C-alpha cells in the first residue's frame, strides 16, 4: 500500500477487525509492543479456549465454530499466526513446518516449535486431516486447501471439521484469483480472528499494535527520491512464480521503501513470463527461501536467461533472500519488511535509517552475504 493511502487503509483495517471479532448468529454458517522475546513467551504460555460457539467473519462470510479445542494448522506462516495470537495450547497438529523450522524457532523458541505434533512433512492429504479429527483445519487456498485433492471447507464440514481460511487466500468473487483486502489488513484480520477463536483477543491485539508501531517507524524512515523497483523471485523454470498486489510481498516491499515489480497483477501468488520480469526493470531481486529450488539455482537462472542476464540488478548481485514464512501472509511479514529495508540500505537503493530488525535471521538462511 502506498504511504498516501495509509490513513484510509487504517480505517478499513479497523472496520475489518471489528467485523472479524463480532459475534451473533444472524446469517452464520456452521462449519502493547511485542518483541521477539515476548513472542516466545506468548507462544510458550498458550491460552484457554473460548467457551461456547465462536463466530468470526472469514472471507466475507460469518462462520460459527461450535468447538475450538483442537486446531490442525498447515504451513509455517499460518502456524506463526496461531502462535502469535496466543493459540499454542490449541494446536493439536501441524503440517509443512520443516522448511520454516529455523525461522519459527528464532521467533517463538525451539522448544515451542519442536513440541508441535508434525503429522505431514508437506501439505496433508484429506485422509491425514480426517484421521486427526481436529475441530478446525486452519489453512488457505493453495496453502493446504485444494479442489483437486477434495480438501475444501465443504468436504471437511461433511466430516465434522470446521475450516478457517487464511485471509490472503480468500478467493475473489466469481474467480479462483485470490486476495480481497490489502495485505496488512489480511494479517491483522487473521490475528484478530484467531485470537477470538482461541479465546485470547488481548494477545492478538498486542501483536497488531506492535506491527502497526513498527510499520509507522518504517514509514517515518528517510525515503528515496525515486522508489527502487524490486521483483520477488519465488521460483522459475519456463515461467517465473512471483507475487502480485494482493500478496504479502506487496506490502512488505512498500513498507521497506520499494515498489513491487508485479504490482499490476491482480492476484496473490502467480506465474508471469520472463519478459514480464524483464519489463519491470528491477533494481533488485528478493527471493523466497524454501526447498525445491535453491537460491544458487535461482540466481543462475537469472544470470543465464537472455532477458535477465544483462540487468544491472543481476550483474551487481542485488539480492535479498528470506524464508518462506516471512514472505507469506502472517506476523513475520513485519520482520521481513525490516530486513528488506536494511538490505536495500546495504545495496544503497534507499537512504540509511535507524531501523533495526527485531528478528535475527538464522545462520541457515543462505545468501546473507549479499544484503548484510
């Protein structure tokens, strides 16, 4: 989001959060600054579950959960959301955590992360979810929900399991394209909703306040006369997987003082052509660190593809690499924004500032020599 629209977004975010925390059964369907140390303490402490049915607004629909004791949570960013919102004691099972184990341990403590019951190395099957009999499956479209695999809110409801959908992954009406609100609003909405579901709205609100204070510090930092264009490179083969204006990277880059090279794409995570990448004339690249395609492989693709090999950003090694859970929608997005800001300062693309990232990157994150 652009700084000139921050006031409007703040109003919209407040309205969304109030709607997300509202109760009632009309039209429903069944189904304080915080430091890294505070995050570890909150995650370790957990909370008691909300008593009785809980209603929140999810993807524009009021959803009532009759039981909230057992959450099956898929993917690192969504696990981070539940932990930050005070839901440690409600997490019965997790899946697809290993690629983010180190960054989650840095944020919440190794004892917390290693204490989670990990039932699937990758995204779970319908059979794995049903076998655990959770009260709620916390996931998102392309984050563990899939029409092809018949893992949908309807199929889970038929088996007595509720679903909470990551707000970033909400589908636009009449299409499979995802993203219905500003990315920071998406994170705030999920924190508030999960806080309500697990019976700890105060913890969730403290995390939201901390995020907004850190966003304000980034906004107040010296800004460049012309914002650098930064292109997110998730992975690449015949096409490039990146993130458009509704994905978390849009707001992360904006908060760091840069423009998203795929800002004009009306979606969250999406494939674009190599020509689209080159046409954005990026001043730097940011990468998503996760198994499947190593950082060195991605950089080699940029250095050998005819449309990118001569870009100054490639020739001058203007690269920033951060873990998956920092780029996908969740409470680590603010940590990503701080690291991208300092990386851009190191690359001399934005002015120096007093911003100091609160979360230290684990040594296991490759490529730190490029941007720190």
